[in-house]
C-alpha cells in the first residue's frame, strides 16, 4: 500500500502518516531516505508529480516534531527557495532536509490538481476507524516475528514553561508480551476521551492520578477530505460540559482508534507523565527507527501444533471342534479356529495461531476403527477477546 497525494483546487492538502511499511509479499521494507531538496531517494531515483514537477515544487511544508517535544521542526519550501535564489540554499538549517523511514511526518501541499504517489507512506485520518495496521520492530519474516528488541512504551511528559507536542502511531506489536485483547498493555484499544478510559473501562491517567484530559490541550487528527485537521479541544469541551452539553460536543472527535496517527499537545506544567502503552511517538533525531507498519496487523506467531495418537489392538480367537462317531467306529474330528483383530486409532491435534488481534485454536479428533473413520473438529476464534466456536463432524 502507498499513499497518493492529491492536490485540491480550493484548499491546501494535508497528509499525516507513517513512512516505512512492511511489504506484504516479501516481508521486507524498501523504504529509502528521501532528500527534500533534490526530490530524490537515496538510490538517486526522483519523485515527481504526474504533471512532471519535482516533488518539492508543489510542497508548502513538511513537519516533524523536534527533539525537545516543545515545537515542530519544519522544511519550509518558500523559505528554502528564497535562500536558494541567492545561492544560500545549501546553508539552509532551520529545519531538516531528509525524510527517514520509521518516522511520522505531516505534509502540506499547494492548491492544484496534480497527484504524486509516495510508496511506503501510510496516512491516517478521520474515518480510518479501528484499522489493523500495527507497528513492528523490523518486519515479519517467514510468518514469524523477526523481533529482537522489546518495545518501550512512549512515555509523554509535561515540561515546565512550555507546551509539549507528541506525534505518533497508535497500535504497536509488543513482541516481548503475549497477546491479550482485554489488556491495553498487550493490545491497542479504543480510547474514550470524554470518559478518559479504554474500551475495557480501564482508566487512562497521569502519574499524579488525574485523568488524561486534565493536562491535555488538544489532539489533532487529519480530517477525511485532507483539507484540514479535526481536533479534540479540551477547553472547548469543558465549556460545554459545564453547561451540561458535553454529550453533544461534535466539532471534532471523541475516540482514539488503533491503527491511526495523532498529534497530542499538553499543557505546560510540572513533571507529570502519562503512558499510553500502544502509542509510539517519534521526533527529530529518530533517524530510521526500524519501526515499520505491518498492514495485516501483528506478525503471525509460529503456529503451535500438538498431536497425540493412541492405538489399541484387540484380538479375539474362537475355536470350534466337532467330533462325529458313527456305528462303524469311524471318528471324524473337525476343528475350526477363527481369529478377529480390531485396531482402533485415535488422533487428537491441537493447533493455535495468533495473528494481530485474532487467536484461533483448532482441536481435531480422528478415530479409525477397522475401515470406519470419524472426525470431529472444534475451532474457537478469539477476536478482540470475544470467542466464537464452531464444531464439525464427519464420518
């Protein structure tokens, strides 16, 4: 999957997303570093719009949260061109000039009608609800987890004297922990911003014990038409809530969905911290983090299969002796011996496979007695913690 940037006739176009994904067919990633100044990838291929313009020609800005989380670094095309016109483009340093895989960026494009496709870039915007996209460390190889570095939850913190900004992807495969769809530490859940809790009713709180919204200013999410951003504005929500109208607040959104990217802005304050275990945020200086989007969810775990076979053999022997004596003293003895052997083989196979938020366990029992075979298969699928069981019998 790639993203096609599409200009709009009467408005700037905004795209927020993750650069670097796992190729479904190969299990590898092909994302390359990209030079914004030359519009070239690290292999020297050039990225252009369908009208022939270089990528940079239709660009207004690219944003990347800076290393202090206090504001955003920016590649500003107009500012760069001004310096470049007087021969100082190579000395432009206010922001950055390179896009690195394993990071999140926000693009703003000029108005127009052209299109440009950036492979390996996956956007997240309003309407992309509960997708299966998950971040993995490196990519899935041979249907197993090629994961060696435990994921560290992205702690977000307030800073005294400055608002803090965190941009990242919500939904991460935690390779060092077993999957548990009922625990937000194990699997990303929807977050109810109004009630400050996960979908399993577990609260989302700061280190001082206050709920998520206490130290929150805004959360941004690109809207469905890519023309602007939807926002959950804490101050605006509180004003309505104070009048008993919080339940009808609708200018933005009130739920965070896994498989999407968000930008948080927190109030300045003390050293309070908050952990949303499945939120992975990135910033300037995180050069090629090796975190990649896997579009099918988490890497499948190795399927665990256990087979037990029991064979029972029963042998029954019957002997019949018939003796006939006639009056001529002739004796005839006939002995008939019949042996019957019955073998019963019972095989039970248990197979468990976990892929993303779905765990499937199949128990198959096969019994063969003589020439008769019967098979019973029971499959239980847990999807987000909800079990579904089906049983089939044959023979």
